[in-house]
């Protein structure tokens, strides 16, 4: 529901030249930061990517929930399949 509104908003943000200049400056600044702090920033990126795959593995391997059997089912009276009306 919010994805459509977010995409609609992003179209208007990306249309204006000032916002494109800010986004380009942020991406260039992040690239400069990563090259200046190269060993630490790349290790951090590797950890982030590994966390994504670890989360996917945990979600896939999580045990499925099994509903417990109702203990009262053995005490229920069986209803006849056909009720004869006279």
C-alpha cells in the first residue's frame, strides 16, 4: 500500500535538479568514505550481505508450527451421518 505512494513521491524527488545533485553528492561522498576507510568499510559491507543470507537461512530453516491436537475430541459424541425425519 505504501510502496505505490513512496514510488510516486520518489518520481517527484528525482525530477528536480537540486535533489538529483544532492543524491549524486551523497553517493560520491559515500564512495569517497569507503575508499578512505577501505578495510573497515568493505568488511562492514561483507557483514551486511552475510546478515541478509543468514536471515534468509534462519527463516527457511525455522520449524513449522504444528497445532496441538484438541484433547476434547475423544470425548465428543459422534453425530449420526444421516438424521431420519419422520
